[in-house]
C-alpha cells in the first residue's frame, strides 16, 4: 500500500515504519467497522449520524490512510471559504496563471482543482488520496461544465516541490453538493488556507468549520481578503481577537487589500507576495513541513476515538429503536393470543349461530330433560342420537368452524393494526411502515390459514374422541358411530370450560354446554372430559400461537436490515481503542 513517490522511501522497511504499519492497519480496521455501521432506521438524528459516518470514512480514506502510508508525500493545502471570497482568484494569483476559473456568478467553483509541481505529479495522479474522486488533467476549460466527481490536476513549475494547493468549492452555498465536497476536501487537507473577506469574516458557517479545525488541531492559515486599505489595521485586530477566542490564536493571518486585478484576474504581486513566500518557505523547509503534517495528522487521529464513540452510540440507538419496535409487535400479538385463549374458553363463541345449530343438533327439549334426569338411562338414546347424525352435513360443525375462525382472524387483524399504530409513532417505525404498507394488515392469506388451522383442530378433536372411545368399549357401545356428535359436544365444552359457564353472561349457551358436558361425562367419565377439553383448548391455542408467530415474523423481516448485530457498537469502540493503542 506504500506508494513510493519521487521522494518516497525505497528499500527495506525501517522499524519505525513497521509501527506505522500497525497503526495504519488499525485505522483501516476502524474504517471498515465505521463503513458497516448500520444506520438504516430513520430515528431522530439519523441524518446527522449518517453524515458523520460518511465524513469519518471519507477522512480515513482520503487523508489518514494515505498520510500514514506515505508520511513524506507532498503537503496538501486546501483553500476553503465562502462563495465569492476570492479563493479561485487567490489560487490563480499564487500560481501566477489562471488554473481555476473565477467568476461573478455564485457559486463559481464546483469541482476541485489541485495545482502541484510537475515533479510531484505521481503523488496525485493515482488514487492515493481522495480515492473516491476521478482525475482529469490540464487547464480548466473556459466554458465546459465542471465535473465535481473528479479532481483536476494542474502542474505548474511556479509551485514549489513538496507542497500542493487545492482550490475547493465553497463551504456555504445553496448547492449541497458543493458544501459536502468542500467539507470532504478540507478533511483531506494537511493544512487549510481559509479565505474570508472584510465583509464576511464574522459569518457563522466559516466559524463553525474553523472551530472544528481548532478542536481537531488542524493546521490553519487565514487569508483576510479584499480589505479596504484604510481599515486593514482595525479589521485585522478584530479578526485576531476572534481567532484567539476560538483557539486559533496561533494561526498565521495574511491580509490582502482590495485591489484591482490584472486582466487575467490575478492579484498584484505586492498583495499575494507574503502568502506565496510563506508557502514557498514552508515547502522548502522539510522539518517545518513535517511539523505541519504531524499536527494535522495527530489531531485527526486524536479525534477518531470521539467520532467512533459517537457513531457507536448512534448504532446503539438504532439497535434500541429496532428492539423497541419489535417489542411493540410482540406485545400486540401476545395480547391478541391472550384474548384468543380467553375467547376459546369463556363461552364467547357459544352465541348466535353456534347456539342455534347446537339446539337444532340436539333436537328436542325432551332429550335435554332426560339427560338432566338420569345419565345412565340415557346411554342408549345418546348412542342413537349420535349414530343417527353421522352421515348428515354438519351445520353445527360449520358454525363452530366459522365462529372460531372469525374470532382468531379478528384478533390477528387487531394485533396487526395495533402494531402498525405503535410503529407510526415510535422512532424509526413510520418509515419502515411506509416501505412495507402491508404491515398495517394481516398477511393476505391469513383467512385461509386460520380456516385450515381450525379445520385441522376439529379433525384432531374427532381423533381424540375416537381414540378415547376405543379405550372404553364397554362404556360406549356403538361409539364408532358417534364420533362426530361427541366431538362436537367436546368442542362445545371446550369453548365453555372456564368457571363462568353458568353465569348470566353466557346464559343459554352455558346451559347447552352443561348438557354437552353431561353427555360426554356419561360416556367418558368427568375426569376424562376435563382432560380432553383442556387438551383441545391447548391444541387450539398452540396452533394460533404458531400462526401469530408467523404473522409477527413479517415485521421482524421488515426490520432485518435494521437489525445491526448487537456487537457492532462494541466493535467500533474496540477498533478505536486499537488505534489508540497502536499509537
Ligand atoms: N477587485 C477584486 N476582485 C476580486 C478579488 N478577489 C476576487 N475578486 C472577484 O470576485 C469574484 C469572486 O472571486 P472567486 O475567486 O471566483 O471567488 P471564489 O471564492 O472562488 O468563489 P466560489 O468559487 O464561488 O466559491 C470574481 O469575480 C473575482 O474576480 C480582489 O481581490 N479584487
Ligand atoms: Mg472558486
């Protein structure tokens, strides 16, 4: 990865650079962890977190890794500032030639122009720095549109070897692309040449950036441009105070008086001279240049821990938000299942159609009376009752099927609506719902699946009765023919098997269930009836639970890309600690 430039080291790797290699690897690892930090949920503040992630990854790619790979690469000074401050004019004046277009329309520069000594060309021609941007060469065409995805490389013998300047787009125009690119370019700099004007040196945006530079310890030089000659002393003093207050008291300041430009748009030599000479001296002083590089590098490395920590916190926010969304879903389906468990046992289902079909099924009131008088004398009649019904279509079974299915479906719908309602108001949930509008309802095939579930459950009940009947041949003569009737009776008992069946609430339904129970007890005994009813209820609730789990899984799937693994935040912090340790 070590790019041997014209001044690059050759031969065997010295011990010091081996240590640097470890640091570089640690930074590269942090970069990969940061790049994979999951920030997919639209929780509050996620836009900032994504921008911070991009800025961190970019700075590592654009600046830290290349700088750690080749400490002796030329120093890159990036010219930044507000639109119209005179950045391009300044760069042209430093070079003594028009290398970047200056203009009256704001903003003018939208693509970076990097000017270097011809001998330094190999350092910039490849993707060593700013690997995300392409490369174009040659002077900027007068009219052709600029390409913000490329760096224009211009070589000039007027540049000192070892120091390159980059003219950046403005930091504060309405063009987002310009602002973002300017931020990325400044983050790739060994040094900022920050241009402001007498009219605008107290603007907020530049100071936000300057404060950040101060915090990170970035090397900064300030150019106070277009100052009316008579006010130079006063403005310079005020700016000096502001720099002091923001922790940039050490930054050199170059004042340039408002002056007429030459026909090419270049500043008079007496105005640009001091800055040009300072840069040239810096370029020629290897030690001083290394000090500037080290200062910015150290600051950028120092900042990694805080930045990685902030990103880790954002990742945790995501994780927590996703977990909260899932727990809303789990709660909704859990509540719905609870309700199903109550509804299948408290008589709720023994109303209307089911009740009418039951009465019809049992036939005459006579039978009820007899059942109530003595159970033992009834056995024959019961047998004939169930036998007589065995081949006929089963409206009671259908009514039970319909009633139970409708109840389960309604609870599933309610859970889906509840989950969706919760997501609409929970952090990150609304956007996921927008992408998956189907989550506001149950799955489209839910009805079919519920019907199948209840049918299978009914079949299971008939099986239970059949098995039980085989074991009690003596007590239930002719039972082979009565499976259907006894199965239906068992369903009825199941649906009314909690305490309240005799209460006013369930009324006739409860009474009917008592009759069903008596019939069953006459044949199987009360212990067995209780056991069968409990098992039937369990089977139904288990089936519904599986069905609801499948419903809830749809929400889980929708969150899959947001479910960053729990260790991600910790890995980010560890990667940052490893960088610290490697230093
Ligand atoms: N008279 C005079 N005009 C200047 C000076 N500096 C810049 N200008 C003019 O001001 C306008 C803006 O200058 P630019 O150099 O394009 O400004 P910039 O900072 O590169 O602007 P953006 O690329 O939009 O960010 C141009 O018309 C320049 O000719 C100066 O010192 N004196
Ligand atoms: Mg410009």
